[in-house]
C-alpha cells in the first residue's frame, strides 16, 4: 500500500464527520461543514490521482476546488433571501 492510499484512508473519518455535521445543527455550521467536505474531497481526489497514477483526474479536483466556494456563497444567499 502506498503512502498516497494511506492518506486517502486517513481522510475518510474527517470526511464522514463533516457529512454528519452537514445534517445536524444550525445553518451556519452546516454551510461551514459543507465547505469543509468539499475541501477534504479535493484533498482526497488529489491523493487518489497520485495513488492510482492517473494524472488527468487532478482536473476533477481542480474543478471541485474552483466551484465549491461560489456554490456555497450562492447557497448562503438562497438561505438569506428565501428562508
């Protein structure tokens, strides 16, 4: 087992914890947890691309990293206006 694969396995518990935090709690904490899920997901995707030797899959991590901030800002705007 490579070090990159161990890194992916080590990122799974924080990822699961943040997914649970997205389900419970106040709205502000849920938005922060969703942002953290995206950040951990980017790290896991980059580590998996190195672990499996697929350099082209870093593009997916880059797209997720670039789109997670505007998506969470639009979600917060939605919550502020309509809920």
